[in-house]
C-alpha cells in the first residue's frame, strides 16, 4: 500500500532539518512488518481538516468527484502517501449533506470516498467530533465506503471492532502504524467509545509501546484542543508529549481550524494544528490560510527518523490550493515561525 506515485514539482519552498494490545486489523502480518530491510527514504504530506459535506457534498452528488481537489490534485500526486483528517462521515442521507437545523452536523455522500481517492488523499483519520454526526449506521457506511476505495483509515471501528487499532501500512520499504484519537464527539450515542477512539492515554499509550518494536515509524492523529485559538491547551501539550514518550514519531493535531506552532522533541515532531484544508470558513483570515506538512523519513540500518520537513503554505477553502506568490507564502511562514517560537524553535530561513 501507499507505493510511490508520479513525480510533480511543488516549487521552491524551504526545508527544515531535524537533527492483548497488538491490534487485530493489520493488512500485513506483524512478522512481515518487523522484518523489513534497509531502505532510503519516504516522502509524505499531511494536511488539515477535510469536510466533504455541505456545499462540497452537493457538488460531489452532482457527479463532480474531483471538485474539492481540482486545484491541488497534481501537487498531491508527487508523494508516497497523503494524510488528512476526514472531518465528516460518508453516508447516504438521500441528498442531504448538512442537517436542516444545524450547520454543525454534516456528512459527505458515499462518493466522497472516490473524491478522496481521485484527488490523491490516501490515508485519513476518522476519529473526530463529527465521527457520529448521523449515527452508528452512517459510521458503518463510512467504513465500507473508505474500504471500497482503498483509503487507509484509523480511529473508528464497526460494531465489535477495536477503534484504537492502528492502520498498518507500508510506503517504499518502510513500515508505518497510524493511530487516531479524539477528545470530543458531537453526538454522544450510547457507548460511543465502542466505535470511536477517545484520546485516552491509558488506552492509547500502551498500544503505541506495543507497536514500537514492530514498525519503523508511528504517526498519531489527535483531534482536540480549543477552536480558533493559535496556541495548544496545556492538556493537548501534555498528551502530545506523552505520545512521543510512549514511542510515537510524529504527532499531528486537528480541530482548532487555524494553524498552530511546531515543536521538535529529540528528533521527533509535534504539529499542534494543521488548520483547515477542504473547509470553507470565510469569517477569519487564519481559517482560510494554513499549511501542509511535507516530511522526509530516512531509514538507516534498523532506525528510521525524520530527516527533514517543510511547511507548504496554502489557501484553505472548498477547493484548497498551494500559495504560489512569495509574499503570500511568507505571511504563513512567518506566522508558523512566530507560533513555533513558543516552544523554542528558532532559526528558520524562509525563501525570498
């Protein structure tokens, strides 16, 4: 899974250098993953919140499955895999993509899974506050639709499954585990934690430790913290550091809908919020500007590490696109630099 895709240039951006718990959902056997040989590197992209409901969902229902990714699809095609937070279910609600009395409840249509696949999104988190917006039945539909299109997901499970089970996959010659958890849920159906992985350190951290000797690289997607604020909460910071101490390599935050800073911890990385991606919130500047995170992972011998990363500034909207103008990119770069200085990160050198 997640094999190398076709090459496409992304323009001149700056690189930033870095010096019973085993799940039953595993596309590859654990023994096979543990036995992978040396390789060079994997290059992947992480983006923020992806909402295929509301207006985007209506366009998909009309048959335009490429609509949300039309302006960025070619850029995504150059990566070994592309991860995003799927901020909606994908279910058949007879033409409805937003609740008639609440614009905070929405769903993408079943064809949203094809939109992800055609647009270049290969891996998603499904653990977030919208995971049960239209109930458990719609969650089962979401799982079925993602599996039909071959989209790798983590954070939710059908009845009788384990929502904490990581998605295990390979890219290049490296093996990965993706965990996804959420602090909050909109619709608290009875025993919702049977279906959606809650951000519970007692549940998650032992699973991370169990996977550490088995895979090369562990990613955590976390949904929580405050909305529309540019700093993580104390609870989010503590949870992120705990996940890295348990063995995770990269922590990706979602839910604030605005970008937050980046923290480096002993060669590992915490991205507190990737902000919006496919999401229309035109009421504020920073709900419409964010970044995608490009990461290079290199494996030398038996050890894999983040060799470098860079922030790709973008416009977040129903049709996101990378910012091409130097001045526009610089605004986002300087914002991320400022917010990252809260955690001691200094010395960025931005492009002219």
